[in-house]
């Protein structure tokens, strides 16, 4: 905090080339030379839970500062680098400042000295100030995440030195005390100043004890003894700070003052729990403070003056509240405002542009809103399609916060059915998925073929018509049909006529005979007479056709 108080009051930082290290001897005229204006220095508690916040600070600001206990015993210097871990958890002192510039979550415990190894992997990449010696590799070493004597890390933010020319302050040595009203989550502090020239008040600096909401008010007063709110309110700006440290904020509307003008800066602090605190100098370094410079209030209306003879506040010192200004050298700016709204990932801000000379600056910063998470529903896998897990994205900017991943297809749920063979169709085992109806078959067998019984006559044959018969398959409805040949004509009485159908048989079934004696007509008549006498006298004779028709 000593360095912070120096930077906050406008001293340094400067370049090595202009002020070589450890030479000293600079006269008082150099005290407020500065190449940059430190606008913020915040301290983050060194806890495992805050490790991600520390990494984010490194990414945003380039590095963070911390201090540790340096001892030769605990370095392990190899060709691959230098690793440091101090296992002493009892002695919590530190003796050296370093800068953390990176990290490696997978840095193995095997890299540390065998006798002094932490419990888990992970280390910070640390830049020292001793160059490539004293147990360092190229000026760097790795320090275990588990280094126990570290209590905080801090980061600095700065701007060009031209952002202001003058500083109004009573707290040049910084903050070494704080005051509060018991049971109050809101508290006010204020300082009253007198302008030293024609200037534009453009920035306010203050310290916070932790995470706070703040509002800064600038009043123009009629007298240096007026209470800090007994005047005209000319500018207001609000915001939030997350960490303990020094912070500065650009005024939304710069305030023009002339030599002798009296103005006040009022700081309102709000906290979500405990008591709100206003940071003060304290009296650690025999600070001097006078009545009508600093004030404290629990409500912003009724004010207590901070002075050496004011009872409870006699050891308070001045309120740590600064106002910075720029000299008016030309244009008395008339600024218009262009508001850039915050997004999920980018802070919002207001751009102020002078309509006369074009001067521009930004202020009134509003923190990024952060992503608004929404679930991207996944899909369940099936036995034919892959599924997806639930994902997360921002409902505003559609940034994917958590990717959806593929879920492999599930196995088919088969129901097995055995289909036996039939006479005409082969058999098989059918496998059908009960989910997607997918199907395949195996274990195929050949058709059985028909197995028929004996023939059964369904129509008897006659001498004039064929008969019919059938035989049936014993396993199915198949029926085979056959014919029965016609029966021969019968002529038991030898009268030449079929006994069954009365058909003329031409003498004993000779109707198809081609011999002359069986021909019809005159010749046939003759032979029939002859046949009568042959039969009458019992004479047998073979027909000329070679058959015995008699």
C-alpha cells in the first residue's frame, strides 16, 4: 500500500532510464514526475476459491504482484526451469516482492525439490527482479499454487499522464485507518477543497475496504466552512468495486472551476453485509489534519467534522478522497454524450465529445452484464440415431458456454420369434427391435414338403366316365387330385348291349373292331345272319380279324 499511496498522489511510475535504480539523490522537484497515472490498484485474497479471479486479473492487466518468503533451500533449478515451494506453514512472514505473469494448472509436483513437494500439480509463472541468477532460470521461476505464506495478490491499472494535471488531496501518505458507524451498511465521507486555478475537475480517487457500491457527488460551495452538501450539486457518478484497494473514476460531467472556487467531493459507500467503512489516513505517521477539511456522515445530511480535537475522530486523519483536474488552456469544452451499452462480455461506457474542439474522453463505466445462461436441450439417443447432452449458451449473445456432446447410439432391444418351416416355406428365427422395428432373420431351414396320406375316391368311375380321387397333406390344406380310368362295358347276357349303360356293344365289345364282319351296312347284316346260325348250332369260329367274337 506504500507504493499505491505514492502512485495515487501522483508520484511515479517513471522509467528506469530516467531514474536508475538505487542511485538516489533526486531533489524535491522530481517528486511528482510520472509517466503514467495509476487509476486502480486492487488486492485479491489469495485463496483457492479466488484462483480464477487471479488468472483473470493476469489476463486483463498483464500481471499481478505478490510477496513470498524467499529462501535458497526451497528452489529446484534444472535445465527445464526453476521451481519453488516453501512447506513451512507456521512462519507466515514474507521478504520479497515478485510479479506473477502466468500459470500452468498441470505443472507437475515432480518438478519441485524432492524433499519439499506440494500436494498437487499447478504453479504460477513468476518473474523475479534478480535476472538469470540466484536460482532463477532466465529471470523466472515457478511457484506452487500451495505457497502458504501468500495472503494477497494485487494488480495495477494505469493511464497516460495527460488524463489530469493537478491533484487535490489531504491523504498523500495513503490509507492506514478506517471509520464506520456501528450497524450502518451505508456511510459517507467528504473533503472540501479550494481551486488553485482555472481547471476542469474530471476524476475522483478513493480507497475501499472490500467490495462496495459507490456514488461520488461534486458540490460547488459558497464558503470553505460550509458543510460538504450545502451547495449546488454539479456532477454525480456511480459504480461498483470488487476488491480492497485504491480506485479512481472519471466524472460523468467535468466541473469547471476558477481560482478561489470552493468545492467538495462526497463519497457514498454501500455494502451488502457488515458495516460500511470510510478509509482515512489515521495518525500512524504524525499526519496533520484540520477542521473543515474532512467530514463523515451516516446519512449524507448530518455531518461530523474530522479534526484533532473532535473526540472519537481525533485519530482519524483526513478522509482518503482525492479530486483530479486538468488545466483549462484553451477551449471551455461543451461535451455531448454517446452511451455505449454494456454487453455480456464488454463493459459499457459514455463517450464525451466536445462540440467545439473535438476533445473526447470516456467515463461512466458500467460493468459487463455477464452471460444470461439458458439450457440448450439435448436429445436422447436411440438405437438408430446418436443423441446430444444438454448444452448451455447465453440467451442474449448466443455464446456457447457449454458445448453439447454426442451420446452414442443405444443397443437394439430385440424380441426373438422362431418361425417353424412349413410344407412350402422355409423356417427361420426372426429378430425384431421393439424400439425402431429393425428386423433381421437367421437360423433358416428348408421347406418340409407335403406329406400326403392315402388316396380317397371322391367319384367312382363308370363305363362312360372317369372317376376321381384325392389325397390330402397331413400338415396343411394342400390336396392332390387324380383320375380313375373308365370301367369296361359289361355284357353278361351276351346281347351286345352294355349291362350298365345300355350301349350297343357290336357283338361282345367289338364296337371298335375293324374286321369286315363287324362293319355296319349290308356286309354286317349278312354276317349277323351267319352269326345267328353259328350260335344256333353251337359252332365257334374265329373272326377274320383274328379275334374270337363269337
